[in-house]
């Protein structure tokens, strides 16, 4: 009788502990599920991306450059769509060898740029992956300076001008979320807009319609929070 009674007590204690574990597990699962709808805000880093500049010194109308890092991004999630804001600033230095000719400029130039991007995104999730599309409205300003030797008369050239841009950027991309709070994304973009290039003295202004593709517009990482 003592053995049976002791066995009954042991089984009862085990059942009580199991119930506690199940309740705790249920609370944890419920917290995780509810947490998925609570993480509406995200801060991110633009790890890398391509940008295009209209270089008056080169024979190319636009030149694409791979830049890393670019800047920071904030995103807010809603039921039907996401809104995001990017702030990017960077400096790019390059050697311009020009074309192979006797009167081409050869030298070193630098581009300093800052941009603000306001956009809307639509996600189509599948498990941890998602395809997304969207549109950014971009405002940017870049300063181009350089010192070049050569030219038709060998006079050299020292450009010092800035460019203001306003453009629309339709985009498409793929994202991956290994955990609920972490997201990685890569996107392709297309730029269409107007640029206004002026010398620092303001005497010359060139207006240009821009349209070009950025195969790697942004590589981003986000961390979601409530």
C-alpha cells in the first residue's frame, strides 16, 4: 500500500509539473505569435548599393558605382503595405583615365553626395521569403570636384559643380527573415527623373532627363521592434 501510495504521489507531482510546463510553453508560443503582429517598426542599414552620376568630364552619359555603406533606413509596417525613409550620404573618389586619345583629360576626381528617399513597399510573403515591389521618391544633391591634365590645348581642367536631382524609382526585390525580428533584402531599381547641374559660381546650368537601371539598388538589413 505504501508503494502504491508513493507511486500515486509521484505521478501526481509529475502531472502537475507537466501541466506547468505546458502552460508555460503555451504562454511562450502565444507571446511569440502575438509578437509577430507587434513588430511594426524597423531600423536598417543600407549595406551597399549602386548609384549613377552624370559626369561631364567623361564620355559616358552616366556611370554606375558600387558604394558601401550607403546610409540608414526606417520602415513602418501596416496591414496592406510598408512605408520607409532612407537617408544616405557618401563620398566617392576615382581616377578618370578617360578614353584612349591624345586630347582626353586624365586626373583624379571626387563625388560627395547625400540623398533622401521616401517610399512605399508591398510584400508577397512565402514562409520566410517574400517578393516585394514598390516606389521611392528620391531627392539628392552631389558635388563633383577634380583636377585633370590634358585636353585639346593641354590647358587642363578643374571641374567644380553640383547636381540636384528629383526622381521616381520603381523597384522589385527579394527579402528573407531567418527570425521574426531580422530581415535581409536585395532590390533592383529603375531611375527616372530630372537633374540640374550647375557650376559653383552658378553661371552654367544643365538640365538632364535621367533614366537608367540599377541592377543592385540596395542591399539592406533590418531589425524589427515594437
